[in-house]
C-alpha cells in the first residue's frame, strides 16, 4: 500500500508532519480530513524515503498497549466514534507494528465487523485476553470499562516485568565483567608474567602453574569451549520445550534461593490481577481460569489451574482445589475464600493483586540488597585468586634470595 507524506494543521492550530498509508492520495486526504486535520500539502513517499521497519518479533510491549487502551477510552468518552478513534490512534501511535495493526482493524470495522472480531484477526499484536475483554464490553455495552481495566492490567504487567529485569540486570552485568576479566588475566597477563620467572629457572608455585595450564587449554582448544557452550545452551532451550523440561525449570523457579519467593509472589499477582479483570468484564469464572492458565509461564501453576478448572466445573469453589494444590500462598487461598463467601470474588482478587504488587516490589528490593554483598564476596574471591597467581612467583623468588 502506498505511503503519503503530509503537512496538516489540527483543530488547535498546531502543525503536524507525518506519513499515512492509503490506497490512493484522495483516500489519504479524506481520512486526514475526517480526523479533524486541515491539509496543507500531501505527496507520495518514494521507496527510499519510507521508514525502515526493523522487526525482530511481532509482539507489542505491554506499555504500548496500555497507552493505546487509555487513549481509546479517552476518545470514546469524548464522543468520538470507534472508527474515528482507531484512525486517530493509527496516526499518532509511534509503534509501527501497532499502527499497522490499527489500520487493518479500522478497515475491517468499516466493512461491518465488530471491534473484537477485527482485533482477533491481529492476534500477534493484540493478546487473546484483550480481545475477550473487548468482546465482553461489546456485549455489555460498556466497552470503555473493558479498555480501562486492560490499561491497568498492561501497566501492572509492564511494571512487574521491569522489576524482574531490574533485579537480574546487576548480577548479570557483574558476572559478564568477571568472566571477561578472568579470561583476559588467564590468557594474556599471567602467561607473559610467569614466562619471565620460568626463564630465570624458577619453580613456579602450584596456583600459577594451574592458571598457565588453564590458559594453554583455553587458547589451544577455544573452539571446543565455544562449541560446547553453544551445544549446552541449545540443548537446554530444546529441553525447556518438552514437558519434563517445563516441569524441571518450573520447579527450579520456585526453589531458587532469594528468587523462589519472588517468583511465587509474581505468579500470585498475575493470577489475581488477570482473573479479577476478566470477571469484572462479565467473563465466567471457568473461562477466566482458562485465560489465566494460558498466561502463566510456570508449568506447575498451569497444571494446578487446569485441575482447579475441572473442579470448579463440578461446582467446587475455586479456593478448595487451590488449597489442596499447595502452590499458591495461604494469603491467596484465604482472600479468595472470603470473596467466595461474600459473593465479591472480583473485589477480593483486586485487593489481593494490589497486595502482591507491593510485595513483589519490596521483595525485589530485598533480593537486590542481599545479592550485592554476595556478588562482592564472589568478585573478591576471584580477585584474590588472580593476585595470588601473579604474586606467588615473586614471593617464591624473594624467599629463594633470602636463603642464599
């Protein structure tokens, strides 16, 4: 589809320069006018002038989806039609993949499809949960509530993801730096330093000889190390796709020192927030459990929720199978049970999600505070070993000179 570069003025008199995709120039101008823009100039963009779109995956970040949901709600509440709102969002959305998806959605809605059906055809961009929420909103006649709830959902998802990445960034960077320093010292510094003492006819200490042997193996057979690491990484990736691999890594995620409790709290927050959002939109509990199960990354939690879904279908309260499963913390079971007794499961899950969001944030800070001294100790041990390998020959030489 051709692209057109245009200059226009909005209702506030602000000049806007951007590009738009349309079947021809007339349709591009008509769409801009419909979006409340006064066109100054428009021309077709040449092939070399088009934006370069590098795409390493089709998924849109939760933060972008949150902004989209909030802007859509604001436009609908202001009296803008769904079609016009999609057109305006397509123009102002910075994410190219989301913008292209909105264009396709708008086109299908103009042809008579519902918004949820059109978004469902863009499944690689819009999550299934969002599509289901929009469908529920269309049925209830309150689509703004569905988008508002999803905006909160995407905000929380982005925040939790950011916290997890933040907790891992520091130790990962230090680990990489430590490995690079060790390789540099073992391959370059220590061999040249120790060669000087060998030429003097000195007997090198054991720790220095060990470092030199390591250096010899690494420099001569580096391709075996690289190949071995690649094979191990690829093997682990493939194993993680199998049922046994999913169960193993799922178990490990819950048992890891420091990170185990953090992961469990994160799963609990995700479960409570997602199920609450779906139930507020009027989606039945059983269907909500199905949606939550698909979002869970831990295989053990998926299996427990699948089992719980079967029990709920028989009329058993959700809290009962979750209590027997033993994966969720007692707080989740207790709050869910109260919600079932009072008939306000959605409200209790919402409060539970807020509680665990705070718990995840505090636990992340605690994990970071605990890891910093541990990393410093590990780095200190590495430094001491390297210093010992370097200075041991010097001490040996001084001792020999002292005995002469």
